[in-house]
C-alpha cells in the first residue's frame, strides 16, 4: 500500500454505528484480476477501482473483502480502491468509553474494526484521517493536525501521518478531550489529549520531553513530525484491551500515564513504528527493545542494571518454565507478543551489551534505526548487524538467547561485568 485516506463519521449517541469512506492507494506488483482487503463487520455499500464501479465485491472468511475490478490492473500500476461502508464496528480493537466516546487501538488487528486495509505489519503506508463528530466532541489521530471545520452541528477534524505506518499502529480517539499543545526543542508539535475522566498530571506530561530527549540520545533523532499522547478514560465495559499502546507518533494510554509506560511506548516509535518488523515472528524487535529502554531509563536515574535489574529478573526467570520454552525469534503461533519477550528479551539485550561493550551496542542501535528508518526488517538482520558492528561472532550468543528454549550457558548468561549472585 502507498496511502490510506480514511473518512469516518461517528456520533457517540449512536455508539454502535460508524459511517466510513476509505480510499486506498496501492501498487500492483503483478497483473491483478482480483484483490482483497481486510475489514471485519460493516455493510459495504459500494466499491470503486480507479473511479469505476467494481465488477463485483463479496465477503469471505472472518475479515476479507474480495474485489473484482472492472478491468485487469496492470503489473506495476498504481491504483485506487474506494470503499463506502457503515454499521457496527467490530469489538476487536474498538473501545467504548464510559462517557460515550470511542477509541480504536489494539494489537495486532485493530485496523480492521474501522477501515479496510491490508492488515499486515510489512505493508506500511502514509495515512490521512478525516473524522466528523458532533459539536463538543474531538477526534484525535496519528501525525499532525490539519484544518478543523464546522457545519450543521458537526465538527470535522483532520490528521495526517506523513511517514509510512503499519496498520495496527493507526488510531482514532473520539471524546470530549482536553488538548494540551507544546513543542519539542526542534519545533516538533507535542499534542497531549485527555478524556474527561483521565488523570492530568502536569509533571508527567512535562517529563515526556525529557524522555524523548533521552531516547533520542540512545537511538538517534526522534523519527516523526509529531509527538505526544492520547489519554483515554476507562472502557465502559472493562475487558481485554491496551493499558498502553505505541500508536504511531502519539501513544495511547488508559486513565493516565507516568514515566515507565511513556518510556516504553515512545521507545517503540523507533523500535516497531519507524523500523517495523517483517512479520509477527519478529515481535522481539519491538517489545524486547522497548522493554530494555525502561531499564536504560532506570540506569539514567541511577540504577545499577547488573546487580539490580539483571540479577533480580534472571533469578525469577530461571524458575519459569514458560520463559525457558519461549524463543525470542519466532516464538510460535499465539506467542507472538508473549510476556517472555519483555523479560527474557530485555535480559538478552543487557547481556548483548555486556558482550560487545557500550560503544558497539549503542552504535548498533543507532545504525539499526537509521538503516531501516520507515521500513521493515527482521530479527536475523539485527543479529547480522550486531556481529558486523562488534566484529564478533555472535552466532552462539543469539542461538542461546533468541533461538533456544533453555537457560543460556554461563558464557552467554554472564558476559563481561555480569556475574551470578553470591551465595
């Protein structure tokens, strides 16, 4: 895909109804007589391809919208598909808030609950959102805000993300938001929106700037043209859903935020958002690195990671059979975002840092975010880069930590300054 132009109308008084009009711009990698998009639920009123009505469209499986264009699409050609649809948004990734507002955010498949897409992390695209809501309500999305217009009792908000984005990182939040606007030192807008029942903590909000500056010092320049947060209220019907999620350029938090989730979700702006994984086998490229960013922040505040984080977490993990059996690369179906990626993954990165040294470790991170900016990459590619930068053969290290299902041997478990706790 190249671009999504998503236009929606949502009235909180009709919480189970959304009107959508989405145009997808894409390129045909080969001649196409038919194509499919991902969309769950809704009644599809019409589909056009390059402005002409599709010969046919139909639904299949749980989320496929199958389209036959009026004319074959030539290989290499850029084309547009426009879908008009309406109905009840699917529950996956859609959260109704206590005051009637709504938030679409979730991993891995929230996008299909509100617009048609190719819902795979390898297929990134720029994104424009136009959201019309009743007066008094505000719609917040990814990227920079565009013009806001009002007509006939409604207000239309526009947002534009000018860097390619994986679909699961897209979001829209509709509520009676209080919106705070500031700037990073380089002029990047910092937009933080609070639902009426969310906690506004000025100190935590101000700390966003310190955290982004710290992360930039470790990972390279902040990758997007906008930053901030969407702090939604608690869901009307509590259930599974994100407490925090790395929605691109503007992470989403439930209820409030403090430094730990702000560090984690903003680290994702480099690891997962700008540099996205090739497929879900590579989830460690997002979660392992974002979790280790929390440890780097604690170190920045004075913690000794060797004797504190590493020793304590390793002691608990060694007795956890789930941890031992989970691979960090390709952990298996249903385990793509397993909790082991957070604990075992951050331990692995600290052990890698002690194996190659700080200079090589942080050079590798900055090279990674620069070399693959706004694209996709795989965990094996990271392994190769770490070996190249360090000049070391790291095959045994990564086999033990990322591909193994047992506790790594001591040479990989306690490199450099790391050592077992004294008895």
